[in-house]
C-alpha cells in the first residue's frame, strides 16, 4: 500500500458532485450551457433524485474500475 494513501482520504461522491457544481457554475462557455440551465432552472433535466441516482451509479462504476 502506498504510504501516502494511509493519510489521504478519498473524496466522497457528494464532495465530487459539489466540486463539479462549482466548476459548471463558474464556466461561461457554450459546452457547459445546457448543464448550467438544467442545474438552475426548475423543470429542466432530471429531478434531483434522478440525478443523484445516476451520479451514484457512475461513481460506483469508477470505484469498480480502480
């Protein structure tokens, strides 16, 4: 085991999601426009519960790949 990993805590899904939100909200490019709108306008895109279900599935896939 890498000695540094003993002291470093891996980020949780919630921490990654919050970092992602900050990143998307800070962008001004067209590539992130749809995501910004979905995250800020009610009725656009998936519900919060649907989004978290998707995010957690993706998070588990990444953990399984590691």
